[in-house]
């Protein structure tokens, strides 16, 4: 069972619809004890870092998530803010992150003359980095594109953890993998065929 964590943030319905379409058993869960039987977890998220972490802490998610992810080592996928919450901290706020990966969440900062807008919004090409089970079927495509909406990005300490990179005023980590822990800065649930392939790959882990 794939559990989609509902802690008050995220595009849950679209993720569930994609998994339903792919034929993978899934459910949206609102209480921490509901993930005790989960074989995989998706942690979505749209909003600010501090608000997201406060919600996870106040609603009792952190200890149960740590048990499933760090002790039982089941696969977990963080999407957008969900990916950022897996890091140690964020330039967006003062709360400590889950700390599942040695990484920090940084703010996009561009010189005025670049004309680049923040947030980075819309479709953008990504490049495959290293090896990951999330790459299956995607490397066969001539171009891989995903939909982004974000003002902050994740900077892993170890570049080997980066499995997709993207360019927006410079290269940044579009997705990472650390053991059983995966994160995507883009929204697979808004990315049509590319998102379907990635969610299918995660579901097969």
C-alpha cells in the first residue's frame, strides 16, 4: 500500500488519481498511525518550510515517519516542499527539517540583469544523473521535462545523491536519492507522461 501523507499541504488528489490510473494500490492518510501498515510513502507539499515542519510536528507525524523511513527503511518520495522538508534546514525559515539527507534548502538569488523570475515556474528540461530506479523508461526518451513551481531548491552535500539536474540561472538538484529516500523538486502529478513514468517506477520499488 502506498500512503500519501495528508498533513495539510500538497496536491493529494492529483497524485492519487495518477496512482489509480497506473493501477497501484494507494490511499490518502490523515493520521500518523495509518502509515504503520504502509509499504511506501509519498510526502507531498506546497507552501512554506516552517509551516510544513510545524504541521508535521504538531500532528505527530515525525516519529512515525522516522520509524518507517529510517528504521524499517521503506521507500519514501518527497515532492516539492516534501522534498525540502527531508533536508536539514532551509533558508526560508528557522525550523529544523527532518534531516533524512545531508542537504540544505537554498533560495534562488539572481542578479537583476538576468531577467529571471522567482518562483521558477513551468516546464523545464531535466538531465539524468548517476543511476536510479526512478530513471527506468525515462532514459529512452529524447528529452525529459517536468513541471516546476518553487522559489527554493535542495542542495545535497554529496553530489552523488543527485539523480536529476535542471538549469535555471545555473544548475540545481531537480531530484535526489539517498538509499530508500527519494525527492523531486518538480511535480510529477502535473507532468503528464513523464510524471506517470516516474510514479510508476517509484511504485515498483
